[in-house]
């Protein structure tokens, strides 16, 4: 019986190997077919088919080497194949030496785990290749922009470390009627959440989907206690739209209460008009007749409610006036252009039952929203769910995950708020106490926007976190990981060590004060920087590597020589400009691999300090003395020696 089980397991493993090899061969063949490639990715010499990928010999390695540019590996695999190739492949996936099998066994001599990792990488490469080709060929985007999108997508994938918590996940998946989410609104603004970024069209589309019975993606909540509201981990924009539509957003309720109290002597009749004998106040109008509330607001406040006011106060919004979003048919057409209070009694057909719209949103209707509720969770457990969501196609990016997973770290909250990506309705000092008292802090986020990094999906937060990690993260003689992992490793170090210098609020206050002044200096002296740093010469948007490298250099110079930094810039402006336009070290690398990126940032920051006549080692020491740690030595360790 035992022998039979062993044979069965061997068969299953062998069968799994065959499936992986077939998938890898198909993927490599697909990667070879592209006629256009991102900048820095070499075209194959000739297209090959999956049958050309021969795993029974060593020839498969040459096929993988030919298309490896599409895989965005941290280092090039040797073109010669053989033992060095296999060892490099194992190292790339952070596997053990035992994952390279002894010769004479199976072909290729890779463990099942190694094949699985390779297959995952190839599958992702095929997907991102398709995205690149669609953007470049179908949408007509220029190659530089399409390349940047492709590189950003790989950065997001590589930034999500697969951290698995060994404890059971204490969460449950359920479906809730909508009223469970509106009866006691969850906390929409935990410190790690961004502001309301959806457009009115986005909100209308969501509500039209609900009214048509379209299932929604899961909302992820964290239960904080028996009498406190849940925290929204994922799904804030959807919940905000629902709460606004039905008039139950907490900010709206508070604002209406304030205005009602200010006009407490004003009463309204059943038609919503001022009437001393009326039985309704402003709050009643808001809940029962929003158009009448808007008329009353104008009469009492002296000015009409504008759309900007309604967005600021999170007041209700209308459905679309057209059928573009699917409001068609006898049930749904009458809803067009209406507020919730105008259609509550309307009967519609949703999820196989006829119900009123009021019962859909405030009763136990058949239509429900999937909810993942954590009853107790560590950051690692939440991280694991985010990671699985990404594998299944939701594709949260590295910054969205980071801000949820590490929100307890003060540096995370401070970076989010300083970059301008936190909820704009929440005071910065409440999100991060370490930022209190920093004058004109909002100019930091504005400058990042002017550089071309908007608030979409924490883009500004990513750039600022990147600069911080380069400036202060000492890896203790270990190589720098990918951009996102380097940021994560800094946050983990702070999370694990309460005595870490960057866990101290006063130190963080000094750090963000320095960063604000560095960004102001950097952006005020546009004459220093070559147009090639911005969209390949178009000047509209800074490229990330150039911005990070030059910002780090300016920040270090400011830390080392704050009293005469303006004089140094003025005296050396022409030399810096010439270097940014002509120096070989300042030319952006063609390849977007991790090591070439770090090498470039290291060269830019060091060169800039030297051109400002500041000793880089002394600048690094100045950073260490002020913030307890410096990342300069770790960064310079990533310099690539020029080939002879």
C-alpha cells in the first residue's frame, strides 16, 4: 500500500512538471513573437515556436535567454547557458541551492518549486507584453511612455513580497445587505486611506450597477471592537459612493446638523417651503426631499449649493440623465437624473426579486455585497490577502498595499500625508503627529504634482518614499532590493525596532522639514536640469530615476551645507546643467533592471554633490547625525564597475 502511494505521488509530481514545462514553452514562444519591444529590451533574432523549446537538452536555456528582456530580471542571465545560467536563474528567484537538481535526473534539472516560479514569471511577462503592445500599437502611445508603463507594472509586481503569516487567518467571507454598511457607517478614513478620488461619473456608474443587480467586488473591513465602527481596508471609494447616494455619509450628516442648528427656528411644510406652522426642519428635508433641501439651502445660506460644495460636504448626487450607464427599460428609465429621495418608492427588479429602491438600500433585499471581515488581523495576514487578490486579477499596487500593511508605522502615515495623498478632509497632524508645525507642508505635495506625479494610486507617495528610503535606509552591507522592497524593508526595520531613529516623531519632523526645503530648492532651480530628464525632452513630466537621483543629491547637500546651499547652486549652475545634458554618468540607462537603476541613482547623487563642491562622505555623515541613519553607503555599494 505504501509503495502504491509513493508511485501515485511521483506520478502527480511528474504530471505537474509536464504542465509547467508546456506552459513555459508556450509563454517563451509568445514572447518571441513581438515585433516591438520596450526601450532596453532586445528583439529576438528569430521567432520560435513552443516545439523549439527543447527541455530534453540544454537548448531551452538559449530560448529563455533570447526573450529574458521581457522578464525584467534583476540581472541578465548568461547567454552561454550551462551551470552558470542555472545558478543565476535559481538566485533570481531567491531559491535554495537544493532547487538546482543533480545532473542525470530529470530535465531540466530544476525542482518543481523552481519551475513554478519560472512559469509564474513567464506568465506575468506575457500579460505585460500584451499590455505594452496594446498601449504602443493599438493606442498609439509613444515608446517611451509605453516603456515606462511596462516598467511600472513590473515594479508593482516585484514590490509585493510574498509574506505568508503562519497563523490561521482570522477572517470570514460573507455577503451583507447594503443597510449593514450604511446603518452604522464604517471608518472611511483610517490613517492609511487616501482621499475620495472618484469622479462623479465613477460614482454614478457604481450606483447604476447596483440598481441593475450587477455583483460588486469584495469590500475588506477590519473589525476594531464591539462598539466601534469597522475600518475600511479596501473598498473606500465604493462605500463612499453608496453612503453619499443615500445621504448617510458621516461628513454630510455632520454638516447638515451644523446648518440645521444654525437655522433651528426655520420650519418647512410638506412642499418643502418655509412655513412657521411647518413640522419639518432642514435635516428632515435632507433625508426626505433633497431637491427641497437644496432650495432651502439657497434661501437660508444666501448662495446655491455648487457641485464643489456637494463634493466637499459629501452630499448626495444624481444618477445620470442618459442610458449610457445601463438605466434602460421600463423599471430603470424613470430613475435617470434623479436623487435617491426622489426614487425611494420606485419598484425595480434586482437579483431576481421585485423590490423598492428604499428596501434595496435600507432593508434585507436579495441583492448583497460580498464582504471580507477581519475579526483579528496582523499586517502580515492582511498583506497575504492583498497578495492573493493581486494574483486573482484585482491588482492593487505596491503603494496601496504598503499603506494598508504598514499604516501603524509613523513614517508610512507621514509620507502619505506629506505627499498629499491622504484624505484632504482630515487634518495632517491627526494622520501623522510628527508633521505638526511644519509650515507650508502642502507645497511638498504640490511640487510632486508639478513634477508630473499626480494623486492617482499614490504615485506621489511612491516617489517620496523612494527618496526617503535612498536617503536614510542603511542595509548593513546587503545589496539593495527592488525599489518597493527597499521601502518595505525600511518600514519593517522601524516596525520591529521601537528604538529605531525614524520611530521618533521629532526626528521625522526634521526629516520632512528637510525634504520640503529640498523639493523647494530642486523645483525652484529648473535651470539646472536637462530637458532629457522630463519625458525624454518634452518637458512635461519628470522621469522617476532622474528625479529621485537629483532630489537625493539636493537633500544631502542641504543637510551638509544648509547656510550656503543657495550660493553653491548659483555658483555651479552652469556646470550642473552641462553635466545633466552631456555627462555620460547622467545619461539614463537603457535597461530598467534593478541594479542599473540603483547604479544610475548612485552616480547622479554623488556627481551632484561633487559639482556643488560638497564631499559626499561628509554629506552622508551629516544625514546620519541628523536622522540617526544614512543610506548613502548602501546606495554607492550598488555601483556597477565599468567593463574593461
